[in-house]
């Protein structure tokens, strides 16, 4: 059981439950647990579970991660700045990224219970960018509050998000004959540039619905061993059963060490297309917008103008009365205009 606000402020703390093997619960399992928690059932003493303390858990976990990578103490050390987001990474990152292996510096690694994700971490990288540039570091690593996401900063202070990290790791794995079944899984929200990069590498690209659990389902279905989201949530199934920012960071550092290339050079494998995402408030009836002619015609017209140089994705939010409109294209201003055009059609007709 994890108490976590993930990448959000501490006020959003909630309970995240994993089942045996480190896997997330299914919707059905979550609903059953929710019903029992909110219900009136009393649990008898003999049915209560037991809590076991693992006093050296952090040490064991850091060893579990590091034994997967051939880093040597005598190697030239990469200069790394780590933003622990005042969260779960604050202690474990000191064990994994120790100064015997790396030239390391930490920021936002002093949690006080309320400063988690507070203008720091993977959602707020300005501080990390500034320190990377000031210290002339090779890379910055930003984790979110529960350390399952990673966003990187290159040596020029530019943000490298999940899609490009996925492309970098996939290319390296293929070159080393480690990309089992030659498949990478991302979500429908991934940048169109990822698909084009994987196509250029002759790697099959499959897309799942949004969410790391959906990514994992598609990976298991297709036999893929690598998948993730642009948010920085990556899954490397041959190493772990779930997303882990520490593991993703080590994978990225392995590529940098193995190739001798800078992060900016590695990231050039993928061109990031301008992406505009807007939300339109709609009523709770959630009508089928594809059957509302003015909306459908506007979407079709934009898709026709973008052709194979962009795409449109319109979907309802899973938790709020919102219709989300995402447009990608080669030109930022044009992409913005297209997104606004679709949003206006929705506002006028729903």
C-alpha cells in the first residue's frame, strides 16, 4: 500500500494499492476494495492482515537496481543534478546515484510533509534547468512525488520528456539486440514525432489508451518489453513489473555511457511536433460528438488539412465534465488555430 499524491500537491494524497508481483489492480479489484472500505462490514480479529517491517528495504532496492547496470567506479563520472521533488526519491536517490559512481548534486530532497511537488520535480523543472546550466552538468533528472516518473534535462537546459526518452532507449535496445519482438508501446496522447522516429528505426509502434496500466495491458498482449507515456512513466518489463523513475533514469544513463553521446545528441532522434491541448466544459450527458454534424465536419476538415503531418484527438475526460481536444502539427501557430477552431465548434453545438 502506497500513500501518494503522485505528481500533485500534498492535499491530493490518496491510497495506491499494488497486488502480488508489483502489479496494479484491475478496475474490478479496485471497486471491490472501495466497496468494502466504504461499507459497514466489520472485519474480525482473525481476518486482519499482518505488517512486516523490512529495515533494510531501501538498501536492498538500490542494490536490485544497480546490479542491472555495468557502471564501474573507474569510469569517467557523468555530472548529474537530481531533483527529488521533496518526495519518495529524497532518500533512495542518494543510495542509487551515489558519489562513487557519479559526480552528483541533489536539490529538493528535504521533504517536510507539505512541500512535495511544490514548484519542483517532474512537473516544475525550472530550478533544475538553472542548476544544470550553472554547474555545466551532463544531465538533470527530475522525479515526481512518488518517483515513478522521470523528466530529464539535457546539457543545454532543455526538457526531454517521456516520448523522447522512450525513443532513445528503444533505439539503443535495438542496436544491442535487446528489443524483444521489436515493439514499443505508448499511448494515444504520445507526440506524433515518436511514431515517426520509431518508423525510421523500423520498430513497430503500438498505442494504448491513456494510463500506465493500459500501456502495461497492451505490452502484455503484444509481447512488448518497453512502453511508456510522455509524462515520463516508463515500463521496462524485463527489469521490473511497473513504472519506476529510478530504473528509467539508470536506463537513460546507460545509453549515455554506452554511446558516449550527449543527451541533446541522443534526443535528436525524435522531432517533437507542436502539440496544443484544450479542455471544453460540457454537460454531464456526454453526447456522441462524432454524430453532431458541425463538430464532425470541423474535425474532418482539420484532419484533411493536416494530412499525414499531424493529427487530431478528441475525447471525454474520464473524471471531469470536459471534452479534451488535442491537435498536433508542424507549425505551432497553425496548430493553435486548428485546436481553437474545433473547440469553438464544440462550444456552439454541445
